């Protein structure tokens, strides 16, 4: 982050946006019936942040595909099994 000082307004705004994203994803995966939606949301958002960062820095949009494949595995393992 370019504004590491937690008192900086830009830092505070970015922090709030990141926390909001986790809450929104947690709500979505909760609706799917996933186990531990808060944990899964953190994993998925971290995955998305990492993919976006790598794609931007390395100039390769394919990181979205890698992130999607990993997200599918996370979702599959978090969904309740049906008998």
C-alpha cells in the first residue's frame, strides 16, 4: 500500500473497502451454505487481491484464471456434502 500510515485518510478508506469486500463475500458464501463463511471469505478475498496485484505488476491477466481455479477448489471443499 502506498499509504502505510493508518491515520492517513487514503489508508483508512482502503481499509474500509477491503473489510466491506470480506463482509459481502461472507454473505454470498453463507447463502450458498458454505461452512465457515467468514474464513472462506478471507481466503477468497486474499486470493482475489493477490491475483489482481500479480496481474497488474507482471502485466499478465491470466492470474485471474489461476485465482478462479483455486477459488473453485476452496468453494468445493467448503460446500456441504450431499448424500
